[in-house]
C-alpha cells in the first residue's frame, strides 16, 4: 500500500465529510476468481449513495495502455439493487462507458453485480487471455464501476478476492481484513487500486531480490506447471543486480516496496504493463528453462521496472488525468515515456548481466535495421507515431513498415542513444544520460507523489547536464521525414550498422521464439514458421524485391523455385536466395492468395542479409562504456 498516498487522502476526505460518512463512502469490491479456469470473473460491489440521479463509469482510458482500451465488451450480467430490490439502469447514448440510475428515496447503499468475461483468444493488453486452468491475472480496472464526477484519487476502494483452493497470490496491495473465504486488502484510492494488479495461481514462487535488507523488491511468479518456476541461482543474481544497477542509475526509488508480477504461460497474452510499485509481466512458459527464450524475453522486466521512475513517478502532463474517463490521454511525449524507458531498460539489462555486451549490440543491430528499413518514415514523422498512439497500438501489423506503428519505442531508443553519445561527445566523456537520469528522476527519494513534465522540462534538464541546442536537436529527429533512421548514436558509440550472411545468436533466438523467418533485409519478406500457419507472409517490405514482384501480406508461400516450402523444411527459401547470388534467374515464388495460386518472379541476387554492428576503426567503443555496470 502507498502509505503516504493513503495518509494524504484521509484528510482530503475528512475535510468534506464527517468521519462516519468518510468511512461509509468507501466502495467495497469483491472479485471471485474461483471460476477463472473458464475465464469468468464474478464481481460484487457495494457503493455508498444518496437519493437522486447517479452516473457510474467503467474505466475507459487505461494507464500504461495510453488508449481508450477498457474492455467494456467483456462486462456482462450487470444488475443493480438496493435493499434487495432491483434498480433499472440505462447506458449513456454518447459515452458507452457510463450508465445512469435513479437512486430511490431512503436508499444509502447500492449493490452492483456483474461478470467479467475474460478473453479466450487473441487481442493485446486487456483484450488478451488472462486466465488458464492454473492461474489468473487480475487488472482491477476491468472489474469495477466508480461514481462519475469525482477525481479518482478521492475515491476509496476496499478490495478483496476469492481464490480457488490451494492458489497463492501476489500484489502490491497490503493485506487487510479477510471475510467469508475472501482475501482482503487495505483501503486505497481508486488510482492506487488500478495501479496494483494481482496475479494468482496453483504454481507460485516468490524470490527476494534484496536479501540483505532495505526496501523490499520481490520477483513473484505464477506458471502453468511447477517445473517452469525453476529459476537458477545465477538468474536470481542477475535480477538482484538489476535492482542494484537501477538504484545506481537513478539515485533514488519511489516505492515502499516493489513486486515483479511475472506470469509464465504459453496460454496467456505476452506483454508488460507498468505500475508504480509493481509490473504486470507476462511471457513464455519456458522463460527460466530455455536459454534462447530467456535471451529474447530479458527485455521485458527491465523495461517495466524503469517505468516506476519514468512513466509513474515522472509522467508526461498529458498522461496524468483526473480520472479514467472524463479526459482523453495525450501521448505526444511517449517518445520520452516509452522511448527513454526502452533505452534505459535495455542498457540496464546489459549492466546487470541479463545480457552480455555482445548480446546487447546484437539486439541494437536488429532495432537499428528495423527502423532503418522503415519506408513509412518518408511520410510519417516519429512525433506522429506518439500523437496517434491510442490508435496505432491496435493497428494491424500487415504493412507495418509502411504504416508505422508504435515506433516511439524502437526509434525512441535510437534517439536517446543519440542523446547519450552526444552528451558524452560534448562533455569530453565527463557527462552522460546517467547524469540526466539522476537529475530528472533522482529527487524526493521514497516519495510516491507524481511529478509531471512537459517538453521544456526535458530540454531544461538536458541543458542542466550539458549546454546545447537540445530543443533543435530533438525536433530535428521528431518532426522530419526521411527514409533512414537516426543512427548517429551508434556511430558515435564506435560501431556501424552492417549486414552479414550469418544471423547473430539473438537473431536466431528471436526467429525461433516468435516462430518467424525474417528475410526483410534480403528479398523483403517476414514469414510465419508456426506449424498451423507455416509460410503465411506476415509482412512485405515496401519497395523491396518481393514488393516489386507483387507479393503482399496474407499470402501463403507454397513453393520456391519449384520446391515445397513447409514447416518441416524451412531451408528452401534460404537456399534459393543463396543460389541466386550466382544466377541471373529470378527467384520463383508460388503463393496462394485466398483461392488463387500465383507465381511471382523476385529479381534479387545479393544473398542473405542479417543485421550486425561492426566496430569502426579508430573510434572509441563508447557503447561498451554505456553497458558497463555502474559502481
């Protein structure tokens, strides 16, 4: 529980209500997860009310998702009653997330009952699968209604959950009163409740990441099988180092305790969602037990952990709203919120040993190549990917390189590497983005109070670290359009983006884990290798040889140069690309486009190409200094 926030909230409530009224105004919420194995969350809520019109909201704008993504479509069975008698309700005709009631005279408490139909297929974030027969991930914003017209920080909830027998749980909420088989938590503001998800499961493990004492940080894990909880001592040490390196970077923390809430399952969605005192991290079930999976998956938790500083404690003003419904969030600074978090998260993964310096460079090469082969940069500036984030999070991934989606993550990382190496260059190596981190996030140690920022605050802090035209520097990278990505940070770091005919360790692990074949940098194709959809073309690079031949996303590759392409034999296409280097003949692709079979001639003869970073002779390897652990 956020003790400071709670102590601050009580006087605010007491100032407007008598003590007894303040207590009765607390909303009581119980979520019954005993039916979670079949994706049903049963909800009972009791609200203090006064007679007259009442509007209740279902959270629409979800923090961290940066969009009006509250999964309203999954709320069902909604019923209201007072004193055991049903009350009629009607949805607002303009705002689907609001319902209206008339509270009868003499009624001071309202009961609401409904089910949350947790998704069974697909989707992202709240639209993805959150429950299996052995575990459940609970996001409180999905299972509550709250009175309109009040700031969310001024609404108090006392929540509880009812769990299946023999399940354990973890959450940043502090234990409270238990009743009728339910696990209760201390009262918190609506803001803090939504900011404190819960994981529960039959197979559970908790790992102490600060065993020597100090501010508690834990890694809490639920999985579909007991064997998947097998974290090694070496892996544990690296996560402990992550905490140490984060403190060294920022010089402060902004939580009473922190919990990595990690879900390991191949049956749930895979993503991360940041919170102030925890993170909702969901990844593949063999994360701890398969080295390639851990290599690819080690990006997740450092990123979400950095968000406790960048995104929760310090937050763009446009993403800090009074409630979850009345004011749309504005994502124009997501290149800081997400882009800088992407940069610091990956750097911390290297500094803590979750990646080796070489593995960090391999990932950076992949990021640079993806953004450097982004034809959509010729029409959509980076700034617009942030401005339109609320739509782009849910955009189709076909033609992604032409459409551009949330590029403020990947290109944002390149931008901040550019800033870091520029700081080092201007200061002769005396200052860096580490100094910016301590200046921008290192104040008010232990405080939970949110501090918002605007563009000028970012520029002012950069100038505090090292005087320069940072506003012009940033605008040149945010507001302009050109084909190629900003790679100056890599070259100042002592390396250059190049292409090899042999994939890196990281590239191979990424293809295997994501079940893809990435030929984007040769003929221009990204294909699925998953058995059920092997050969399906996921994307085509705009302007590439495959694009010019007429190939498009959604088609299925059947044969290459007359030889079958199948999940069992994924070498057919690679062998054809290799053979074409010494031939003038085009590569012949037979594809199925819905009900039609079509042959395309792809005129390509430059061989296999996989991104790598090559050292630049005579230039200091600054990237190596950036990834070195801080003392």
